[in-house]
C-alpha cells in the first residue's frame, strides 16, 4: 500500500526536481574538472621549468580543458537553478 502512495506523490514533482538536480550534477562535474585542470597546469609548468618531459602532462591538461569547455557549453543549455 505504501508503494502506491509514494509513486503517486513523486510523479508530479519528480520531473521538475530532476531538471534542477541535473544542473547541479553538471556543476559538480565542472568543479571536478576545474580542480584537475588546475593540478595538471601546475604539474605541467613544474615539469617545463625543471626541464623534464612534459608532453604527456600537457596532453592530459588539453583533454581536461576540452572536457571542461564541453561541460560548460552543455550546462548553459540547462535551465537555471532555483
């Protein structure tokens, strides 16, 4: 009996809540990528300054920045948070 009541209650508000939550999920992913982009930037600069091979770190930084750019563009399409 409680299963039917919980289904009917969440059906109306579930769609709107899911939309807001998806935007928050994107924000979390963007923050995560931004943190790792900063870490990779520091490591890449350090490797360059100390004359060590930095190509792999730089390519990782490029991939992270491209992913961050894509996530920001996707986030702009979602509705604003309330």
